[in-house]
C-alpha cells in the first residue's frame, strides 16, 4: 500500500486540492439534512415561523402579550416595534435584540395561545382541544385589556404565571416552549399573511438547498476530473518506468519474469493501481470526512439515539473483518492465475501452426480451459464473497433505520423530537454507515491493488545485470577499427551448474569473415550474444579494438554493431521504416542499396506499394526468407563496423545465399564479419572458421585446414556434402 501512496505523493498538489474540494462537498452533503429538517419542522409544521417573536403584530395582540410580561420585558417589546400603521399593524425594527425578545415573548405566546384555545373550546361547548381562530385570539386580547384596568391586576396575573410555571417539570416546560410559534402563526393568520410567510420560508430554504446541491455537484465533478487526471498520470508514469526498465533488461531478467508476466504487469497490474488511485481520491479521502462530520452533527444533537450508530458501526466492522480474512488470500492468488492464463494464451497463439500440424488442438484447448477455469473459480469466489456482503450491508442499514424510527417515534410521542429531526438523524446515520461501507469496499480492493503495485515495483527495482560503467572508455580515435577479440572467455547462464562456453579465445579482424559452426546446442548463438552484451562473460573478456565491451556504454557498443538475430524480427510499419530502424541517419538511398545487397529488391518491387508496403506485427505478412533478407538489409543499411549474423541465412535457398554473400562481401570488405551458421556452404569461404563442440573450440582455421585436422568439422562436412563435392573442393585447392 505504501507504494500506491508513494505514487499519489508525486501529485501532492492535486491531492491537496482534492481533499479541499472534498471538505466543501462534505459540508454541502452534511448541511442538506439540516435543511430538510427545517423544511419539515419549521416550513411545514410551523408554517415557516422560525421565532416566537412575530415580524409583524397587531397592536391589540401586542398589548395582550405585554400584559403577560414583566414591566421590563413589556417596555423592551414596545420599543422593538415601530408605530402602528393605518391597519393597526406594528413591524419589528431591523436592529431589535431578537435574543432578548425571544426570552420575553416565549411564555406569553404560549399562555395567550392556550387562552385562545380554551375560549374556542368553551364556545364549542366541549372540553377537547380545539384549534383557535383569529376571532378567539381577539376575544382573549379584549378580555385581558378589560381585566388590566382593575387595580393590581397586572401584578396578580404575573404572580399566577410564575407559580404555574414553577410547578412544571423541565420536559413539560420544553414542550410548552415548542408551542410558542403557534401564537405567531395564529397572529399571521389574523393578518392574512400566513400563507405568504410560509411560502417565503420554503422558497428561501429550498433555494439554499438547491444552491448547496449545485455546489456539491460542481465540486464532485471537479474532484472526479482531478482524480481521473492524477490516476491517468500515475498509469502513464508507471508504464513509462516499467517500459524503460524492461528495455534495459538483459536476457537474464527477461527470462526471470517471462514475457507473459511482464505484459500482465505493464497492462493489468497498472490498470489495477490506476483504478484504485481514483477510488482512493474519490472515496477513501471522502469517507472519513463524511463519517466524522456526520458523527459530529449527531453528537451535537440531544436525541439520545447515538447508541444506534455505534451498534451499526460495530456490526459493519465485524462484517468487514470476516470478509477480509476470507477474500484476501484469493485476491492475491488471482494475479498469479492471470499471469498463467496470459502465458498459456501467448504460447498457443504463437505456436498455432505447429499445434495444427500435430493435431494438438484438443490438447491445447484443454490446457487453456484448465487455466481459464482456475481463474474463473477464483473470480467467482471473490465475486460471490463481495455479492454476499451487500445483503448483510443492506440488513444493517435497514435495521439501523428501523431502530431509529422505533425509538425516534417514542421520543416524538414524549415531545423530545420532531419529525424533521428524526429524518435528519436517519440521514446522518446513513451517511455514517455509508462512509464505513465505502471504506469496506476499498479495503477489499486495496489488497489486490497492493499485490499489483508490488509486482510493478519488483520490475522497476530489479536492476539489469547489464549496465553501463560509471566511467566508460572510448574506442581509439585512430588505428584499426572493428577488431573483436575473445580472451579466455567462459560463460555460465544464471542458475546453471555448468558452463555453456569454456576458455574461448580468438580474434576477428576487419576485412575478414569469421564463421562459427557446430552441432545444435554447442553454444554458437551464446558466443555471438556476448559481443553486444546480451549477456556478460563469467570469466575472461571480450574486447573491441582493445577495449573491454563492459567498459564502454551500451549505446556506443551497439553503434559499432550490425546485428541480425537467428529469428528475423520485423516491426509493424512499412518496409522502409524497418530498413531505417538503425537510426535517422539512414537515407532512402542507403535503404535501397541495403535491400539490393540483401537480394530483397526483387520481391519488394513486386509489391504494389514497393518500399512503402505495410509490414504486419512481427512480419507475419512476409515469408521466412523475405523476413531474413529484410533483417539483413536492416543491418547493412546502418553501415556498422562489425556485422553479427546469427544463423541468418538458414531460410535462404542456395542460389540466393550465394548471391547475397557475394554482394555482402563487396559491401563489407573493410568490416569485421562474424557468422554463425549450420550449413557448410555458408562458411566455406570464410577466412577463419571456429568449430564448437559442447562449449569449447575444437577446431580453428580455413575450410581446407579443418578438413585435414578437425574430425568434428569433417563429420559436419560429410553429413552435408557428397563425396563428389568434397573431391571437387579438394581438387580446386
């Protein structure tokens, strides 16, 4: 996991911007339930009335309320309102002290409303609670005004109110206080503005909710945009780092990881890391902010239902722990199975022709089916585990909602909670639970991404055994160029117990052709691969113009070489792009001349587009012989000082082979040519022939010399040439 966070750390500025935006998004998300509660409790149940202090009040109602206040509160209330208008309505001054006024108005509001309700019940001839009207309010106000004319009436009324309120417990007092807004609603109804007040509040609060929602949407889009760019940049950087590392690998590292595994790590594994980076920025960073904010909102309330959240979170954590222990080992195994499936697929698709030739389609189908089925079973197990998690998560969330409704209903029955408060509490609880749910989902994804990150990091941090020296040496500026010398060279493949080459010593000079021949598996290609440093020698040294190849940079070394591999490899593009593969300095004339020397002009000219003819991936749209000739032409076009041909004439017919070597001899008259070959006819006229047997040089000399002194060479010659051809060669000498 540290490796994933390390990648995110490279984009710290963008990550900080995402966190800041997520805080804004969480603020909006956590504010919406409060607005919902206000709309339900204040906007609907209380008619949009937020305070027991009315914004406008009739003079008669204000006088009645002032009679129920202390003298100081009555004076404060009278000063807070402007003089009455023509309709007798007084308006609250903008600079009035609303906090002090709320304390002054709350109890008189409740008492006056209850008096109006009692008047309505008396008029209806019932003892049940009756909702009063503006007429009842006016009647009570008139009665209070008349009663206030008696001496000491005000003091007696205040004393009765004080004694009555002192006998109420705190719960009942709070319940009565919540009814203070009923008097304000009744007063607004009497003025004919109740509907306007309610709609004004709903539109104002709804507009604020809409603004917060739009802001939250904009922030979410911005977070998604930044997170996507960061994850795409991380994927790009990882692919670039992996590719640069792999390009610098020697054959030993390629064989260690396998081509199929390297492809999986470059594609599937990086996609896993890239996907998780998006999730980390959009969910993991958001979930704690949302969860902590939700807990703070719930804790700031006085609902008494906080224990339900702790029960839900504990159940979620227990479920996550079980899932982690069950699913994690399978996620780690899945990456290995993906590697195996890619390996089998690559082998089958690459070897489709031999498979058909040997009628092994059914066998290979079974082999692929085994790898495919193993991966399917593992994926099914992990998917089923994840799917099984969702019903449990739903059960926990629905059970939590049920507990809140059950105990919240009891709280509302006791007057301790309103409908809007319960709705907001449920919303906050769901947000807290969802934040833990998001973390649990990520907790399941992270281990698989962690495995992928480890596999990617393993490739990047595996150093190549072939690397440039700290202080490279340069080739001599004058003198001979292209002298290749092996000095008592021995080589052993990594992990092998025996040497593949032992005590090899020879010198290949410019203007001469050095041929290497021997039985299959004797080490011919291995010897040739030591010159371009595809492998480094175990003992001894390989030098070019007296400089050890390990003491010069690989770029400098490869600039001196024209290498033609045993298996001709072409790249997707055109014939021209393949011939100019050696560098930008190669001109069209160089490419055409090289094609002519390699005897490729004839089949190139036969194509409708000539040198611009397309080449498919791997050269699959040309024959083996054409592929070899283009590979040879590619090396010739580079004008190297040293030519390395690794059995590069095997797919050519004898006529083309002879013509090509004759043209090549004229072109490479001043270059060093080293040829690995299986056919005697290819090396017949070489200046020096090395005969290898089990990694040792058992013969060295010209064809004539070896025919007299080297039994191994004689055996090869007799197996390929008739006695008549051998006699003709002997007579020609």
